[in-house]
């Protein structure tokens, strides 16, 4: 399931995700203030969404295990580190009342620093959606943002793994070491997760 899931073609999983996100005291305030902070082609994405779902399924507090909330955007008109830092500071200031850190990344400039951090180069992304499709696990390769009716959802691998509490590698870009480190941290926090081993097949 690649691209946006429109509000007119929602299944039960999409409606369930929307309900969980809307009831989160961490995620809902970000979406409620969206119009005042969101950069171009911006999505609330990644682990915070998956972890919110896992916390609900496990009877844990909404903020449990959330290291940060990721906002990814795509702005090729400003590829500077300083420009990204300015946006991040403005957004963090807007959400200073939340008990988690807001992490803001311009996906248009990731290729400029990726090799120095991870040891191998990647091609530039064409959009924030393309970046989300490379996130390390299928369950967390998700983005949401407000739409005229409910939420717009991008879920390149669908939502089945998310609600089944399955952590499966997305090998589009990451290495085995990156996946296994992330999976091991999550296993310690959410023991009910099913971790699918990395396979070189």
C-alpha cells in the first residue's frame, strides 16, 4: 500500500490508527497546532506513531518509551543545516509544553550528511513520502498529518505489522546492524513485540 490513504477509502485499520493518534496526549497536540508550525510537505512520522499504538495495545502510559516525536518535511529550496536548525528551534519552542523532544528533519538534505553518519551514500530523496518508505521497519514506516476530514496517512507497507506488533526490517536502505540495534532496544521496552530476524536471503 504505497502513498496516501485517502480519507474516502479508509479501512478499519486506518480508522483505528486515527482514533489512537487523536486520543494521544503526545501526538494530538502536535496535529492540533499543525497549521502554525508545519513546514512544506511535512508529516508526523516514525517510531512515535508505532510506539503509541504499542503502548495502547500493552496497557502502558502514552508517553512510555517515546524518546522523541519525528516531524519530517521536504524543502529543496533550503538545504542548509542552519535552515533546518531554525525550523527545528521554532517547532520545539511551539511544543515546549510536551514531555518529549521534537525532532525535525528536512528530508531534502539527508543525502548530504548520511554517508558521514552511516558509512554509505544514498541518492537524494524526491519527497518526504519517499523518505518514509526507507524507514528501518515496516511498522514505523508511517506518516500522518491533518486532512480536511480526519488524517492523511502514508503507509508504504500498510498497517498490518503495526497492529500485529510485528517488527520487520525494511531493507530499502538500512544495514543489518542498524535494524538489529533498533529491534533490540524496542524488545526491551515492549516484550510483546514479535521481532522478525534479519535474513540475507
